C-alpha cells in the first residue's frame, strides 16, 4: 500500500514531514534524509493518549514533566514502533510508502494503519 500525492517532490517532502512532526499524530522523527526521501520515525498510540490525559491537568508534577519532557514521548510507551517512511518521486506526483525500520515490508494492515495516520495529518 502507498499514498499517492499529486504534488512535486519538494511539496511532498514538506507535507509529509509536517504530518510526521505533528505532535498529535503520535510520531517522533528520529532522522530524515531528503536526498534519499526517507524518515526514520517512532510511533506510539499510548504516547498520544498520555498527552491527552495530562493536557487538562494542571498539577505541579504534570507541569514539571511537560517542561522537561519527562514521560512525554514515544520512547516511554510500551507500544512504540519504529518505521521507515519513504517518499518516491513519480514525475508529477510522489508515492509515500512505509516499511519496517530495517527497510523490510510490513504486513499490509500495519502499513495501511500508518499511512492512514500520515494522511490524516497532511495539510
């Protein structure tokens, strides 16, 4: 599975990069390489839920944790998964594909889930 974006590579790179760096998406960009058209990301649904649960609370501990980033990222979640997001230039469009962090194919349902999350956060 893949996303097909009817934009040039530069616009695709900016749009997908923005979607991956959207705090509410649950992704954390570990590295990126524009020449290769890829990002190494970590995703965690639990990290999103933890942020939502603490956003309404104004206790001193929660404010301290938010300021210093304690317990606030995908690394802290038990469900954190690493992926490689690949952008491929197809002339007048770009393809967005998702692989395991080692570059191997993902099971179709998992790849579709990650692509859906990216698509939801595209601007």
